[in-house]
C-alpha cells in the first residue's frame, strides 16, 4: 500500500472515499446514524478534506500509529453526527517519516496535489518547524498537535495553530512547584538534544528557580541514541531529582539502563511520560520505577473517578483500562498525547461551523474563527479536560496530571490548574497579515 492512504471515515469499517461516496445514501449503518438526514441534504457537496501529516515511520512511528487511530475514531464520530456543515469529513494521510525536509514536502503535496482544506496532526517539533514555512507560503491552515513552544513563540506564521494540546513551557511551569515541594530542589535535566528537549531545558530551569530550586546539571542526549549508560556519570552526586524526558524507539533501553546505573539508591525520579509512551511499565527491568512520578497529559490507566465522557473516549479510540489496545494488550498507547488529535479535530469542526466554511477561500476566516475561541469546557469534545485558548499566541492552556507508579500502574496523585501553567503572551499572530 502506498504511503498516501485516503480514508473516508464515516462508517465503522473506515472504507475508502470512493466506495463510501458511491454508497453514501444506501449504507445501512449510515442510514441509522444521527447525521444521515444532513448527509442526504448535502450529498452533492464535496467532502471537507484534511491532510493528516502522520509520523508513520521514523523516530515518531509509535506516536504516529496512535495519532492515526485517534484521528480515525474522531473523524468517525464527527461523520456519524452529520459531518461538518453537513459535509462528510475525509482524512488524507501522508507519511512524513518524522523528518523536517520530508514534512515540508508533504505539506506542499497536500496543498498542490491532494487539494486539501487544511493540514493537521504533526507532533515532533523539528518537523513542525521544518514544515510551517511551507504552510505559510501556501496559505494553508496548519493545525499541529506538537507541544513545542514554537507556535506560541511567534516564530512561525499566522496559519500555524496549536489549539488541542498544551506546550512544554506551560507543562514545565506547572510541574516545577510540585516537584520542589514534594521531591527536591536540586534537579538534573536529561533530555533529547533537539527543539522539544531544548524547550524543557529552557523553561523548566527558570520555573524551578522561581521555587527556590536549581538545575545542577543538564544532560542532552541525541534523540537517535541507542545506548545511554555513558551519559549517567554526568549526573552530579548532589542531585536530588532527575527530571527525564526522552523520545524515540530506544526509550525502553534508556529507562532500563538508568535503573541499572542507579538501582534503588539514586535520586528521586520525575519523568515526562514521553520516556515511556508506548512502553509497558511492567516490562522486565522497570521495577525500579515503583514509587516514581510522571507527567501525563491524559492518564494512560483508567482512573476510578473518571468521567463518563472519558470512558466513552477511551472506548472510541480502542484502549483498555491499562491504556493498551483492546485488540492487543502488548500494543501500549501514547495516551498522554494522542487525545490532542481528537480535540483538535473537534476544534477544527467548531471553527469551520463558526465561519460557515465553504471552501479554500474561507481559510483565513477559519483561522480568525479559531483565534476568537477562549474557554473550552471538559466533555465529549475535550475529554482531557477544560482548556483556555489564547488567540494571540495560537496556543491552548490546560490542566496536567502528575501520576505515581503504584503496583506497576500509573495513579493520578495531583491535577494542576490552567493557571499553574499560564504565562504572558510573547507574540501576537492576530497582528500578522495572511
């Protein structure tokens, strides 16, 4: 199968665009769906086409797999409810290889060949930074699900928006007070040596200093590294807390080797779950993580007090109570991040409906409609929690979870507020021209 796969996801089977459009009026499942009447009224309309820039290969492949599943589920939900402005939603997928050069090429392909309405879904920050100029030049909306500060920094362009997931600056600011109060104030940072890791380095350092703490060492590691033991001697003996965030296919090796190096006598551990996304915490060699803490955007494990809309979201994306695929218990999700795809698609839908989007001539109006958004209540469209969007910086702010490993599972022990991560805007995209 080619890298480009067109999905018309308005039925449980996710059949192809051509097949679905031909059978739109006759499909029994669609007739039973709540949105059938609106589809029937708008069946002569072209689908709204979203280009999904997916990390199917490269160091982001585990995320790409789950971003794709979440996108499929969210698109199906939207189509089952009648689509967007009465038009079905079509997702067109291209693999960017988690590579910035290829990412820019994918954006150009979406705009010039696939003729999509917008591009969406990019995660890894170096790919976003490499792709965003193409989106600006082509004047095509670029809705990323990345966490990097690159959007809020004002360094991109008005077509780039991050409305469905918080950024590292807000995350680090909200974690620092809890770390200082509960784990220690002398922190060593271990992070991937590229833009995403640099955000952690640059924003956690002043955040912990504001709590009377300090970063005693910074240990950058290439994201493609496969062996990590040689980096651990760089961690000073005075370290009270190791703040670790790693990404890529070798994250399990990283965590295992950290445990082998320190055993049970090392500093306390505070990790961003990126270090273990798509990895089973009960994997052999990870026993030393018991009692340690992690940031989670959205909890991997089902929590006893979770809302019904969270349960419904987990069922829709196909994860069990342990955050693994309902089809394969060994296929662990990237739950802390992939919710951003679900929420971003719902925000795109809301923006298109607010500006009565009809076609590519309305792209600027769609961006303006997104910029006008503010508070977003927790619910079926936003299962991760309530959020607040800043139209000037094109960045959303939200709640975060701090979870502890208890009996080999992650248990939420603290929930931050939106205000904990808030910061003054340093850019104003609304002042930029289209």
